[in-house]
């Protein structure tokens, strides 16, 4: 970004409209912004930053605070900034929020903030409007154009006062953000994100697959694959034995099984009833504690109803205490003001008595001033009379010399006219030679063009014959590839039909035609053709067809080019006429003859021009001489008249002055009297102003005390009313006193916890009562069964058949389930192995690119580290010079502890100690040198990388005062080198050596009515 023009209106210390034309400083200048403290040097940088981002350089003042207090109310505060970026010109205008006079009536209204952005053409005229009014839209558009936000702009293009160390001391994360914007390395960040997303997706698939494996095992009630294999080995012989036992024990199965199942179910119900009774007894033991919680919640609810009255009483007491403090302070202030007013009145009466002598002193001053003026007039008149006498004598001599020169010029002019007439006669004979030569040159060029074109025609004809032969070859190849592709596709369809024929079964519908009869199924004797072979044949045919089509178009283009060349040759032959039949030597001879005539005509034209200029010069000299003589005659007479008049005036003044009075004596008396009058007037005015100020402050203090007492009375009344209201509310409440009220209040978490405990207890109790009542009704007429007896009857009567039948069915189902599970696991393991192999590749790439291993440096940060090394190489060269070979900037190679990312931290290499240490340990002057070197190195490297942000402008606000003379000289030399490479550099400093070394300056002058800007010095080209 290159600044072109900055216009400030009512901004900072600039009360009016000030314009800074950067183009007047020269192309890529190195200039100094100079001025007194508070004049507004830094406000220029504030204005640039405000115009671009709506913020000041220090970000410490709001935009609405930048209005100048001396500006007229009708003048809006605004900044207009023109700049050039990547060959395009832009203009931005920004107005902060501010009060302005109403258009109608009295008073003020609020002017809302607004901003406009235009693109300009090469002449500085508006080409298009980019932003019409919205401030945020303008800021976003400018951030996209420049590539930096406000904070980054202050760190790399503007080094504000007191903030030059920000980029130097920035952390690794912040420096990564800045450098990625400057060098446009977002591509590497997108690579990191793409790798991370790919690896994360594969990782999720792996996890899901592992859950799927666990689900397959869980569906079969297994914990591991080893347990699956053991179960299969164990269950296979058991299934055979169960089948044999089932045949001999099937008769007595049903009765024994029902009896045993009924007894087991009844026993389970009695056991459940016992557990419910125990749990109900435990809940009854907790009932007193729950009742206590309910009572606490009830008390809190009653206290919550009085909370508003209690809070109002406390606020009223605080207001009364505050009003008492204010009344005491106002009374003490009034006592001090009364004493000051009495002292000021005494001093004013004394000064008034002395001021009564002023009229007599002023009368004496008037008489002395008149005498001094007459004395000075006489001295000046005497000097002027002598000068006029010399002028009169000199004018008489000049008049005689001018008359003699007039005669000499007339004689010389007549001789020059005769020579000019002879040359003009010769020029008439050579007229038209230049035009004849220009016409013949066009003929010569057409002759050569036709010869070149004829050679091109022969070459194009041979190329066309070769191209047509190649076209025939490609056409044959294309037809062969087409036949091969069709044959391959047909054989693939035949192969698919043969594969389908293998699956056909008798009396089973065909999946293609639906017929149950298959009289002639397809044969698969020929080798099968794969889908890849079909695609490959089609691709080869498409490539052959594309080659033939491209060659056909080439032949058409060659034929068109040949026809066009032959037509051009025929046109040139017609234009040449008879010259087209002659040899080239004849054309060359004619060209040499015409060239000789042109040279002779040019020499004669130069001689005519010289004589005409000489004759015109003589005419001008003769006219000037004649005019000089005419002017000098009355001037001599006027000079003599002025001399006589002034001589008479001198005699009149001598007579009016006292004989012994001198100018020095009169000046001394006048000066003493003037000083006496001035001191008297100042003393009187100062006493009067002190008296008025003291009187005003006393009245103001009395008003403040009265207001404070009124507010105290109101606060007391309000506090008493709130106290009565609270006592009445407390009396009507269930609380005995205020302490009981405070003790009953619960905070929100405690209240929620109590309510949850009470609710959970009652819900559990209701659930238990319902379950106990249901079981009691079901078991009302039942007795606990004799389970051992039932088991014995089952063993005796039906156990063998029932157990064998159940065992057989369970074993068969279990074995089938386990075999199906084993098949699923084998397929799942194969899929998981493929996923894990993919994750080993993508996961490793993602871990490395995102900086999660090793030194924890991401891909983008690694690239930025390489770029930072380039920046530090340039910066260290400059810092080494400024520090007399002591310091170099280096990138910290050790990884940062913990999980924080690293790779872009800076250290300084101190050759005196031979160690590296953090840049934060540098002193103030050393930090400024390091920050300056870093900014300059960054500017060099960013400019050298295509696609990066343009850093062709740098502003530095203060910091040079911390450098010694030699370091300052080195810093200026390096800034000059950077400026010569095409940068614009502006410095703000009070250092006098800078003002002496930098001729191009922007002077900022302060005045009571506002500051002003003016460009000083010679701008370099």
C-alpha cells in the first residue's frame, strides 16, 4: 500500500481542513514528520489508521474522542485517505459519531458514523463506488484488500509510539496469524485440515468397526473368539448324546415340567415380597429427616416473600450514608472558597487604586510616539534622497547606451534578410522529396513482404501434404480401435450371459426372462472378459478418435492458412505494379537517390530555420531596445522630480524636530513608559479576574452545599420510611426478628437440593407401596411351595426326557449361532485390517502435519518457520550493524513445554556472552533496534514472495531517542537503503540529528486556533 493523499478535517489537533500530499514528497520517499510536542505528529498516523479501520494507532482512544475542540460546530470531523495498492487507486472517507447543529431550529443532533470507499482511475477520478455508507462493510472490504486487520497493520506497517515491541515480543500463535496473512500460507492450513478430517473419518470407522466386532460377540453371549472355539468343540459331542437320550424319555415330559415351572415361579414371587418389605422399612426410617427438609423449604418460601422489602431497606440505608458524606465534603469545600474570595477582593481594591494613574501615562506615551515617528521618517527620507540622486544619474547614462544599440541592430537585421531569401529559393526546388521517399519505402517493404510470403507458401504446402498423410494413418487406427472396442464389449456381454447360465436351475424362473424352461443356455467356453478390459478398449478408441479429430482440425487450419497466404501474395503483386517485375537492385538504387535528396532538403531546412530564428531574435532585440528607449526618457524625468520633492520634505522635518533630540534618546524614554503602562494594566486585569473567579466559585460551592443538604434530608426520610415498612412486614410474618428471617433464607443451590431429596423420597415410597400391594393380592391365597419335593418328582418321572429334549434343541441352535458368528468375525477382521492400514498412512500424515508429534510444529508453522528464517536473516544483518556486531535474531529451536504449539518464538544471539536469550531481555534502545530490524527484514522478504501482502510503506513513531549517535546513523543508512528499493518510509521523532540528516520533512505546527501541516525540503525524483 502506497499513500497518495490524506485530508483531515476537525480531527485531533487540526481545527480546520489540512491536506498532506504524499506525492509532493517524491517517489518512494524517506521523510520526517517533525513538530513540537502535542502539535499532532502522531495524529497523522491516527488519521491513516482511522480511515482504513476506524481505530487509532494506539487503540487507546475512541473514534468519537478525536474531534478537535477548536473546530467550528458546523464543520464535521472526517478523514479522507487516497492510496495505491497493486496498481489500483482507492479513496476512503470515514466520519465518526459526533454531535452537529440541527438543520432547522436550535440545538444539536447526533451525526452517525459513516464510511465510503471508491475505486479511482489513473487520473484520480471516481471509477466505481465499493461501499456507500456502512462502517463495517468498509472495514471488511479494506481488510480484504490490504490483507491485514487493524492490529496486524499496527504491527507490520505502522510502529506506534510505545508499541514498537509488539511484533518482536509476539507469541508463536500470534506470529503465526500475522505471517500467514502476510505470506498467504492458508493453503498449508487447508492441507492440515484435510488430513485431519481424513484421519478422523478413518479413525471413526475403525472405532465403529471395533464396536461392531464386540456387538457380534455380545449377540452370541461371548466375551472372546477363544471362548467361541472352545464352545464349538464342547457342544458337538453333547448334541449327539442328547439325540439318543431323547428317543427313550419322551412320554413323561409335560406334567413334570409344568409342576416344576409353577413351583419355581411361586417361590420367586415370595422372595420378591420379602425384598420389598425390607426396602419399605428402610424408607420409613428416613421419614423424620425428610420432614425436617420440608419444614426448611416452607420457612424459605415465607422468607422469600419479605426479600423485596428487606433489600429496599438496605439500599435506603446505603443512600443515606452516601448523602451524609457528600454534605460534609461540600461544607468543608465552602469554607475554603470563602477564605479565597476575601483574599481576592482585597487584592483587587489595591490594584484599582494604582490603575488611576494610567490615563496620564498614556498621554505622555502618545507625544513620545509622535516624536519618534518624525525622527525615524527624517532618517529614512535622508537615505532615500541620496538613493534617488544616484538613480537619476544612472538613468541618464543607460538612456544614451540604449539609443546607440538601436542603430546597430537595424544594420545587422538587413544583412540577415538577404541570406534567408537565397535559402528559401533553394528549398522550393527540393520540395516533396521526403514524401516521395516515404512512398517508396512502403513499396520496398511490400516487395520484401511478398518475397517472405512466397517462401512461407511453399513451406505451408509441404506441411499440409505431410499432415494429410498422417490424417489417413490416424483414421485407419481409429477404425481398428473402434472394431476392437465393439468386439470386446460383445464378448463381455456373452461372458455375463454365461455366468448367469451357471445359476439356472430346473423349474426355477430365469432372472432375465422369467421362463422356467432353459432350452439353450449360454456357453462359457471362451475366456471371460472383465469390465476393466471393456473400459480400457473404450478409452483406447476414444483416444484414437480424439487424435484423428485433432489432426483433421489441424489439416483444416493449415489449408485455411495456405489460402490466406496465397490471397495476400496476389494483393501485394497488384499493389507493386511495375516495381513487382523489376529486380531488387533497381529498388535499392532508387532508394539511395531519394535518400540523398531528403538529406539535402533537411540540411537546407536547418539553415532556413537557423536564419529565421536569428532574424526573429534581431527583431525582438530591436523592439525591446526601441521600447527601452521610449520607457527610459520619461523615467529619467520622473527620477529627477522625485529627488526634488524628497529634498523639500527633509528640510520640513528638520524644522519640526527639537534641535538636541536624538532617535536613541526618544526610543529609550518611550520604551520605559510603555513597560510601565503594560505592567499596570496586567496587574489590574489579573486582580480583577481572580476576584471574579473566586466570587463565582463561592456561589457554586454554596449551591453545591444546599443541594447536598436537600439530598441528605430526602435520603433520611426515605430510609426512615423503608425501616417502618420493614418492621411492619416483619411483625406480620412468622419470624420473631430480623436474625430469624436471615437464618431462614436458603440460597438457590441448597433450595434445589432439598426439593430434589424430598421429591425423590416420596416417589420411591409410592413406588414401593404400589409394588407391595400388588404382590400381596397375588399371594393372598398361596403358600410357599416345597421346591425340593417338586425337583425330586421331576427326576423320578420326567427329568430324563425333558432335559434331553431341551438340551438337544439348545445345543443345535447354539452350534448354528456360533458357526454364523465365526463367519461374520472372519469377514469383519478382513475389513478392519484394511481400515487400520489406511489409518496408519493417513493418521501418521495428520499427526505430523498438525504438529502433534516431535517438536509439535504443524505444516503451516514449518513453512512459516522457513519464511521467518529468511526474515531473521535479513533482520540480523541490519541488527548486527546497528549493535556493532553484538546481536543477531534467531528462531528458538527448543520445543515449548506442555501442549502449547511452538516453532515461531524469537531469541537474540549475544556474541558478547556467546549465549542465546529471549528478546524480552533487551533494553529499551536494543528493543527498538531489534524491532526496527525485524520490520525492515519483514518488508524485504514479503516483497520478494509472489502472492504475499505488499509492504511498500512503513511508518515509525518515536523510539530513535533511545539510540546513540552511531546506532542512529546506522539506522538512517538502513532506512535509506530500504527506501531506494522502492519503499515509502515515514519517521516521527524529536531527535535533532534526524532533522539535520533528512531534507524531506512534514512540518506540523501548533497554534491556539489549531495545528497545520506543511511539506518542507526538496523532494527526490
